[in-house]
C-alpha cells in the first residue's frame, strides 16, 4: 500500500518508486509533482522543435544531471529517457 506523503507530493506511488530507484527526496518530489501536474512530457515530438535553452530548462526542472554539457540531441534523449 502506498504511503500518503502529504499535500506536497502529488503522486505518492511514483514518488515511492523513484525513491526506491535511489533518487533524492527533492528530485523524486519534483518529478512526481510534474508528472501529476501534466507538465512532464517525455514522448512529445515537440521536443525537437524546442530550442536548446528550452530543453535545458526542462532538464533542469526535472533534475537531469550533466545537462550543461549536453547537446540539443542529448537533451532530447535525456528528457525522453528520464523516468
């Protein structure tokens, strides 16, 4: 049974799964809340239409490490592969 992590966590199940994978509490919360809020869009074809700066901002928002050294294509791949 999924534990209720309070109002600050919008998707308790995803949060717990991410924590089980070893993510920090902060990173797991950001991802779980973005997914629950509909702002985490991994499979959108629109990613290729975004600028590198927009992709960087998205990667920063969801907590992708090493983003500052990534090319646009690497950012797209990282965002899509982020779970």
